[in-house]
């Protein structure tokens, strides 16, 4: 049936796509459910080259996203539901029901296992995206003309420090960075001008774009990332203090048997394309072991049952041969 699958994979980014491709090549029937209109996850909004990926250092996010689509759809023909928002997942090991909203249409998929790979979204910290308030890094930053602007960057991590350098290099007249603490890499911190950095608590008025009373032309909010996991509340899986799914690091399985998490949703030490794809491989092979073990158990039980039935139906002589 169209709604029956071995595994439903929530999210078509590097982690989910990797898991789906491996599952298909291992002989199973996966379904990928993606909220966006295209596969690729955060790579769809990454206009920059992935310099950290040694196999494709010049590939931009859009190139990576297109490669994911070609692999999942064109090469492997994996069932994919795009523009599909997951409403809920219910069930226990062996019988999960994923309810999805696709436009005005409601759909359901039934599966033996579930992989949560819906990734993260940029944290807004209570602020709201607007023409002059940018939330998160990516294509929204690349599409902005910073020439002559007075810009406030909010946040103290790698993204904040990297975009400080980017905004200055693209013609901003003033760039100030506001952070309660700095936790970016040392190589990035060295590039910050001390006079541009304001440490400690600060107040933001988004209506007037003022930070600690100073007026800015544009606010760039880089408060890190928040997991996309609201739809899985009914599963009862354990989360850490940051809202990431708690998993067995050897298998990617969550605290509910049959539920797996991969990629940034699982809160890995360094989330990126490479670690996400590796996570997908790990969960796919763990699922293979569980499903094949269950299949072997059923086959052995069937053989025992058939052997018992045959023995009952064919009485044996005292010499150990079937009676004539």
C-alpha cells in the first residue's frame, strides 16, 4: 500500500537523505517527509561554499541540496512527500503512525521504524523577522546590501563572529557585536575589534531597532539553533536540557525502541553536513540489524511451527521412519 513503509524518515536534509538512501540500498522501503518544497535541509539556504567538506570544498549549499535530490529521487526513486508538515507521530515499536499535513490534504504513513532528522531552525530569542531584522545566517544575509549601514549583530558564537567579518567586508559603516558571553572559536575572536564588542546583558527594542539605546539600521540576530521536534511530543522520548533528542551514540536510537534521531536534532558535538550524513548511515545500519533480526526470529518460529505440524500429521514407526 502507498501508506505502508518500513521506515518513515522525517526531514530531507543530509542526515535524513543519507539514512533513506542507505535503507533503500539495504533492501528496505523508506519514505522521506520534508516540510520544505525541496530536499536539502539547511543547505537550501546556504549560499556559501562548503570549504570544510574535503570531497567537495567548492560546492555551495544549493549544489549540495541538488545532489541530495538527485540521489534520493532520481537515482534511488525513494518515496518523498514535500511541503509536508508532520502533525504527530504515535505508536510503539513495530507500528508507528505519522500524520502529515500536505497543503490542504491530510495523509498518514504507517511504518515499523521512525527516523527523526528534521534538524534545527535559527533561534529568534523572542524577536521577529522583518525587513531590517534578519534572523539566522544564510541566504537572507547574502542577499542583503550592507553598504553604509550601521549594523548590530546579536550573539556570541561562531556565526556571530563569522558574520561580523562578512558584514564589515561588505561595506557596513558600523558593525557592533552584542553578546552576554563569547564562545566562538579563538581564530574568529582574534578578528573582532575590541571596540566593536559589547559584553554583558543588553536590551533590544525591535520596533526602533535600538540596542542599549543605540539606533541601528539593521539587526542581525544570531542566537544559535533550536531543534524542530514539536511534532514528536506524543512519543515520550527523552530530551536533553537544550531540547535535543537523547540517543544511544552507537546506534542513534532514542529512549523509545524503534525511534531513531540523526543529525543536528541529536545534538552532536559538531553538527555539519559530514557528521549528519554519518549519523544517517549509523541509524540505517542499526535499523537493518533490528528489522533483519526480527525477520529471522519470525522465520525460525515459522519453521518450528511447520516442523511441529508435520510431525503431528505424519506418525513415525518404531524404526524412526514414516509409517507406510
